[in-house]
């Protein structure tokens, strides 16, 4: 078998690729167990390249006080901790 | 030009081997063949990494969301698209089938392969019904014995024919050269002409088998 002229006889049938048709195909497949098995991405928010994540655990009273103070000052808890750290460093000399 | 999809939810039945043989032989005929490797095992990517035959272009890592647009973009005048799918029941498989001009379901002549492979055949028929158009499909028996046709193979062929399922003749015989293609890359013709390639088998017989198989596929695409 050789010769590209033979290939000229090969034909593709017209096929719709509308969203509706793909949805129908997915439904038919799912009913027969052909499910979406794409690898799942890692859940959760990606870490920010600008900030650093702390996971401190403190006593409830301290936590509530920090949250309330941040709210009173109109800043985030992270910004309050940054202010506290500045004071700490200044105190250390 | 046609889109040929290799489909079976069972792994190890010969989907990638069929894809490589068809891609090589159609390229040898002068077609511009695009092979889509949708199998996470990347068998075709490994084959092509050793050197794909002239006229064969490979696209790897084609997932569920990309399969339809990738087939559409690869399709065109003088081009044949061959899709090698993963051996699982996934939406990627059902979407690829919807874009096929011919679905080939490779099956070893065993009861287990027949049972799992029949899921792909049933899916094709259900998609035909849902889409209101026919999707040509056929079974090819793989890794068959060169010497004798087993009783199981005879029974399976009779069952498939009895169910009105198109069975491609010839079957693909278990040949060392078919497996070695993935180690050496290229095609069987190159393998036959290179004395340094050690296949431990009869490459000429393998080539004749691959050519007859491609001819049978060609007849179904006319």
C-alpha cells in the first residue's frame, strides 16, 4: 500500500462540537461510568508570594483581644502583629 | 481527513501499539499524521522520543478539556488524526469517541478483555443514539497467536460477529517487533533495514501484519 493519491479518498464526517453536544456526550458517558477523572488540583488557596503565613495558636482571651484591637485600629491581624514585632525589635535594641 | 480513536477502558490491550502501527503506515503512504497521546503512561511520547517517523507529529498531555479543540485543530486536508486514549472509563474517552470517524477497540482474545472492551462498544452505540449520527467502530483482536487460532479466539470472533460488531481482519499477532518499536522508536521498515536493532522476532512478518491491518482500517475510512 503506497501513494498519497489513495489518501485523497479518505473522508471525515462533519461533527458538531457545540457545548450542548459535548454536554450530551458527557451525560451518556457518565451514565455508563465514564466519569471525569482529570487529576484534581491541590485544594485551598495558593500561598501568596508577597506575604508569609503564620499559624500561631494562642489562648482564647489573647486571640479575642488581638482580633478586637485589629478591628478597632482598622487593620488586619497580620498588620497588628507586624506592629507588635516592630515594637519588640525596638525594645530589644 | 479522518480521526481514528483507540478506545478501551482496559489497559494493556494494545491501544498504543495499534496507534503506532497505523501512524507509521499512514505516514509511509504520504499522510500528515497527528498522534494525540492522551494516556498518562505516555507510551506514544516514549516511542516518539526515540524518533518518530517522517510525517508523524505527536501531541502529548491532551486532557479532557483540551481533547475536542485539539482534535479540531489537528484535523485538516491531507491529515489523519490518531488518538491514543487512557485505559480507564473517563469523560476524556467519551469526548474523543464523539469526534471519531472510526473507533477501534483493541481486545485480546480473553473473556476479561471482551467484557471490559464491550463497555467501549456500548458507549459508542449510546453516543450514536444521543448525537443522532453513526460513529463507525470496529474491534481488532490483538496479541493473537501466529501459529494457531485458539478456541477462545474463535468463540469471541463468532460472538462479536453474531452481535453485528465489525471485526478487523487480520488480527494483530503477538510479535516482539511490535513491542520493540517502543524501545527503538521509528517504524517497522526502519527496524527491518537496521541490522543493529535486535528484536528477537520476525520483523518482516510483523511489517506484513501491520500493513494488512492498516489496509483493513483504510477500507473502513473510505
